[in-house]
C-alpha cells in the first residue's frame, strides 16, 4: 500500500520516500563530501559478515568480469580503503600491475558502470573508492537486505490482498484464495493471511518507492499474537484500525513479507510500531534478516507475495 495509506498516522516529513535511516546505537558519522557531490549523514557500516556478499552482489549487478570483480570487491573492502594498489592486486588473479588495476579496471571499467548506477563524481577526483563505498551503503544496502529476505522466504498463495468489498470479506463463505496480482490505482483493499495455527505475525511491506513499512503490528493491526483453536483467516486492517481498508495511491510493485513465530521476536521496535506507523530503518531491517538467517526451527516461517498496482 502506498505511504499515503498512513496519512493519518505517518508523518511524510519524518519518513521521506527513500528511507535509509540509522539506529542511534550505531556510530554516527556526519560529514560533507562536496567534491564528490555527495552528502552523508548518519551512515551505517556493513557488518563484516555481510560485506563480501554485498559487494559481490553489486559487482554481479554491474556485470563485471571475474578479474574486475575481484578488483572491485578488494578496493571497496572496509579494511582496504586506505591500502595502496600494490596491496589490492595481490589478492586478484591473473596478477595485474598496480597501474593496470587503477587505470584499466577501476577508472575505465568500474567507474563508468558506477555512474550508470547513479554514482556522480567530479572528473579527476582522487581516491574515489572512499566515496563509492559509503554511497553504496547509503543507497543500496537497505534494498539489498530486503532482497535477501525475499530470497530466503517461501512464496505463498496463503496470503495476499482482496478488494475491500469482496464477498468473503462481507461474511460470505469464500470458495478459494483468489488473491489479486494486479490492482487498479486507487483501489481499496484488505490483506488476508491463512493462519494454520497459533503464531505471532510480523508483516512488512515494501512500497514501489522503496520504503519498507511494518503493517503488523501497527495502528492497523495492534493485535499481532494469534492463538486460534483451528486454522483461521487473519485480516488487516483490524476492527480497531483508523480506517477499514488500505487505499492504493502509488503505481508499481508492492511486496509483502510475513514472519510467523511462536511468540513475538526480540525486536524492540515492534512495540513502537504497534501504536505508531513506522518505516523501517536499515538497522531494523538488518536485525530481522539476522534473526531469520540464524533460525532453524520449523515454527519460524518467512512467507512472501507481491502484486502490481497499475
């Protein structure tokens, strides 16, 4: 659902369309890099455990050759930001001279593709990799975390959206789960989840503009722990919500991820989200990613679905 769904409870000035917010418990960095046409505020650093995977995925997105990919990941590694090119080429095969790596691979192959990706810089600027890395973290780490969650989730037909005035929503017995995959702009919809047993629901949505919001718990679903005696259908917005349906006000792809757990996960932000609609910060999305990645219980399930607003 578009961010406008939250107009009564979500301050758009507080949560701009491109949200890359940082947890206050992390190191705060605020500095200007005017020479690179880049201003960084409250920058979050990538955990070492994810650095190689993140940089490798960016290199794949840039369609770099294996050798150039090695130069890219080594040059942008946190521990190599101050290293000289002699140290960089030692890790890559076949071996290049430092000048070859700097002029051919970095300047002629990597930088043009970074510009296509959106990185802007002045001609002849020195040590651009020291600006590229924080730019990548600021602009690509948040969506990368979401993509990783999507990849480890189970695509399901047991949840989705329906028109707000569909027959089963009005109390008639539904024939099947006819969840919509394409919805006209301006439609009023509800969300449904077929819940087979007791569980806590953490429901996230990624809007077309890239913002990730928590739909449950939220003012639209303050009840997030469900203990049905048998399989049941969970619907949002709940009866106590400020409005009876979600209004789709932004075209594009809407993505939903549902985390089902026996009890509420240890995310401190969940209670805040229950009473104040919120966009997830990078650190909060990372917390959920780490939690799911480290779970091996069959009672912890990650489901996903998507639909297009046209």
